[in-house]
């Protein structure tokens, strides 16, 4: 197999898929992103409700990440990332990229037609695929038995809320988009990306047909564990808890590779995250060895801009596996 052209599928949500895709596209030519279609927060959620469309936010980030560096690439990245900031305007906090995608969906006859057109004119290298074309709400059962509905309601719970997430489901049930199913089945590698665990990554696995596609695929399954925990979703989760929970949702017993960060967060940034009760994910190697054929631990953290993200090193690790 030509390693440069190997088929790599990235599964997740906005920020996690974006961070890996933007680095991986430099060294791999055949990348497909599959992202959740059930976002219901912020400007993206508002467009979803007002225009009866799939939320465009995660689609927009995948497009930005995969724009090839030629011609007007810088222009397209900049304008798709642009957010209006004027408290006196009806457009305040609106994302131009989200508006552009919404208009394209309405004029081109559907979300897939719109994505394909936008990818063509912006010079995207790869495929951007929603996990489903149907609208649904993400639901979570909490440790007290209460079921809450809506991605924003799950994700934005205050740090004073000590309830944990027990399980999730979609209401109503929806089926996987055929293009996403085919991408998974035919992939050489499937990478489960970091990000909001229960509101960006897990929702993909809840779609009818996703587990079946994973079961049919012969791809290597790779999981990139989060750098930090999040109070509303993964409070005090160890690396093995992230991994074991995800395996349960996709119906597998182990990953081919689990990638974890071994680097230390700077003291100042650590204090900033601790204010939100967010902490570096601890790597419990003994338990991880039961869940992955290969456990890779390296310093993968990038603290540029006062936010911790995965560094470009993650791309070369994924490519080398």
C-alpha cells in the first residue's frame, strides 16, 4: 500500500477533528472527516433551529482544516473563521462560515451538495462527511437518573453540578450517511479524535449503522485521548476510562493503538484550567495495556494562545503507525 495515499478517517467533532486534520493533511492525501451532526449550541444551533438544517459549525471547522495551501487558501480560511463582533448588530457573534454553509445548503439542494460545492471552490483536500443527514437530539442519562436533552444542556452544565453521565442516546434514532458508512468500511486507519467526549465524539457512535460499519471495516483503530478532563463530561477520567467507554460504544474490545500525552502542563495554564475543574488526563499504563495493542505516550501538548491542544507531532505518529 502507498502510505501517502492510505485512507484515513477522522471521527469526532469540531476542534478535535480540526486540530488533527490540519496537521495530517501535510503528509497524507486521502483524509475523510466524519463529524457529529447534533450540535445544538451557540450560533450553529441557532441556524439549525431557524433554518431547519444540520448544524454547520463542525462542518465549517473540517473544511477550514482541509483547505489546501495554494491559490486563495489563506483568504478562505480567514473568511470562514471570521466571526462578527458588534453588540448592536443582529449579526453579533455570528460566524460567516456558518452563514455561508447555510446559504449553500438552501441554494444547492441539500447539505451534501453544499459541502461538495464549497470543498471544490475552497480547494479542500479530502472529504468532509456528516455522520448522518437526519436531525436528532443528543440525550444523556445522569447519575441521579435524570435524562437531559440537547447537546448544549449536557455540555454547559455548571461546575457545581457533580452528577456524572451514565449513558447517551439519540432521540429520534437516525441512520448513518451512506458516504460516511463507505468511508469507514474502506478505511485503512480510523482515528477517534480528542475533543468534548460525550458531546462531540460519542454522538457519532450512536447513529444506527456506525457500529456495523466499524465491525465490517478492516482498518486499524486509533484513539487519541484527550489532554484534559472536563467537569460536565469526564471529571476525573483516567486515560483507560476514556478508552474503555469509547470501546463500549463502538462494540470493540481493544484499539490497535492508543495515543496519550505524557508532557506536563505549565503551572500558570494548569491553574487556569483548574478554575474550571479541568485537569490533565492521567495515563494509567497498566489498565491501558488491556485496551490497546500499542500504547504510545509522548509529549504532545501545545500551549500556544493560552489553550492546550495537540501539537503537530500527533500527525506524524498517526501516519507512522
